[in-house]
């Protein structure tokens, strides 16, 4: 995972996390990264004001804390959201358009489906999948 400081064309600064730099590039070119303040999709990387270099021991503790936080999020989502699998985009659109009752859903969507959801004004967020990186 990598965090980038981003800035929109309206000058709002914010941070986003990505799997790697190519994921950022793919999402940026698809126009699915948006400013949390004004929803602008003209977003670019900006210089970070600082970087903290950690020792291997501190890095491992940070990775463990991140893993624990993601585990808590995943447990909450698993308990409180209906899994609709690969039909996430279709179900989200039905709920958004009032064809289905409002409920919490989770699932997967392609980059193209994410673009459609964004264009339709459907609010969603992505939660990183946990990989066991720690021994």
C-alpha cells in the first residue's frame, strides 16, 4: 500500500491510499478519484510535506496495526453488509434509483462499473483486501 498527497483543480489537499503507483495511474485516468471536499475528478499528486523513515521494528509494528485496523473494518462490513458479489454495481444502481429497498451491500465492481456508479451519483467506497504480509 502507498499513500499519496493529492490536490484537486480547486486547490483542496487530501490523502489517498493505493495498492501501488500503477493503481493510482489507472484510477486517475479513469476519473474515479475525486476530491472529498468538492467532488472534483481533476486530481494530481503533490509533494508531501514530510516523510518518516522508520526502523524495521517500527515498520513491522505499523504494518501490524494497519492489519488489525483492516481486520476490524472487514469484520464490521461482513456483519452489517449484504454480500451481493459481482452484482454490486447492478444492485447499487437499483437501490439508488429506488427500484430496491435501501440496505447496506458489499461486493465487487470493475473499474468500468465504478465509473458508471460515479457518473450516476452512487456513493460507494472501497476497502482494501487483507493479505497476510506478516509472519
